[in-house]
C-alpha cells in the first residue's frame, strides 16, 4: 500500500518528490557527519580564577553557570578548532549561530530575568557588528532551547569587555524582562549577524569534563538544529559556556512567599526595595555551607564581598548598609559551596 501522502501523485510527481526528499535527508546526514569529523578542539587562552578565600580583584572574577561552584571551574578556557577557523564557544567555519546555557532555578512562581551576563575570551573587530543575548524556555522538542521568552538590547563587538589577563563581564539588559514559569531556562549568545561583518567573538568555557555538556547547546547554521555539545554530531565535550542571568522577585505580585532556589540555596526578595539606608538580604540554606554576599554596580563592577563564614542550615536575614551607594539599581549575589543566585535591589534617595 502506498503512503497516504503519495496517493494523489502521478509517477512523475512521485519521482520528483522522492528525489527532493532524498536530497533533504542527505543534506541532514552530511551536516551531522561534518560535525562528527570535527578535528579535536584545542585549548587556548586559559585563565585561573581566584578562590573565594583570596582577595577580590578589581576586575570581575565571578561566574554563574552550572559548574561554577566546582573546583575544576577555577580555570577557564577558549577552544580553537585544529585545521579549521574559529572557536568552539563562538563563531567558526561551521557558522554556528548561537551558544545557549541551561540554568536551573526552582521558584515559588513566575520570576523575571532582567539581564544576561557574559564573559568573552576573544574579540576581533572588523565591521563592528551587533550581537545580543536571548532567553528561551527549556521545553524544546529535544530538551534544548524552546520558545523565545525575551531578548536583550544589541551591543556591538567593540562594546564587549575583553582583557588578555582578566575575565571581564559584559552585561546585556533585556529590552523587556523575560517571565520564566519553570525550573530551568536557557540564556543564549546570538552572534549570527557577525558573519556578515567579519567580526569574531568567543565565550569563555570550562574545560572538558567540567560541567555537563547536556546543559550547553549550540544552534547550527541552518537556524533550526539545536544540539548539546556532548553530542557526537557536535563537539563531544562536557563543558559549560560562561553565561549567567540576573532574576528579579516581585514580592508585591506574589500570593505565596516568593523565592528562587538552586542546589540547597533559597533566595527571597530583598527588603525594603527600594531601600534608603539599609537593605535586608534574605536567604535560606538547606544544609550547612560557606556563604558570601556580593554586591555589584549596574555596570557589573564588584563593589563589596562579605564573607559570612560557615553557616548552619536555616533562614538568614542580613542587613547591608547602603548609605554610601548612589541612587540606582544594584545586583547582589549569594554564593554557597554548591550554588550561586543573583537578584536586584534599588537604592532610592529622597
């Protein structure tokens, strides 16, 4: 019996249809095969991160991806491609369009993603084209990025923070905050426009074996195929892209106690917000852990790092003096042995 969708085709139409189908399938096979024979990625541009016990550098040195609290993440890399142009974590001869990192957050309800933070290892400016960050849900048909939830403003390549001896932060504010209703989502670097302007960028990434490659995805040149980088048709690497997100919890619109949680750390809204003289940072620990509180300016500069030491499981309400801070928005982070969460508070001087 002929397939139903061919019943109304004459012999010539069948031949044309089957020939076209074979071309499409062959193209997909060749695309996969081309990625399977990618030469082994080669490490380059390695930088070491100071541990939490060391004096903080003036430069940004704090990372917020899946493996960020693992010891192996204290050294990060870019990977070039032997016998091929470009980078695993950026633009390359395969014309990869996006690199997306899964972030796992458990929450009491919807929360907003305000900013995406990225750490670039390599930048080459030619035409100074635009790139942007995107936020996707994690409900794609393959378990990767699904529906687009939000997009940042465009930044030009010359706007990216880059330094040969330090890991610097570039902030991408979202044009409209993305609302997330699930326990995970993806943040993605979209550099698809840069092929036309002949610019080159690459993100920092962890070493192979540091982090789960099933959490780090890339969009192929066809604009439709997403694959995790541990797939044999991709790079066969278990690593993370250095991408992060800043969330905002709206206490006024939640009927439950709002929170966002990650691996034993629960972050509740800062109060009062806006603040004038003091802001209370509220969080809970499921188990004993070392804790530190970090405060960043709107441009990502680390302003303050407070070592809380070893704390037992329980709820904590730490008061921060903000009288020395100018009016404006600030990002704060809570860091434990296993997790790191970021949110915002506002200082409003009357």
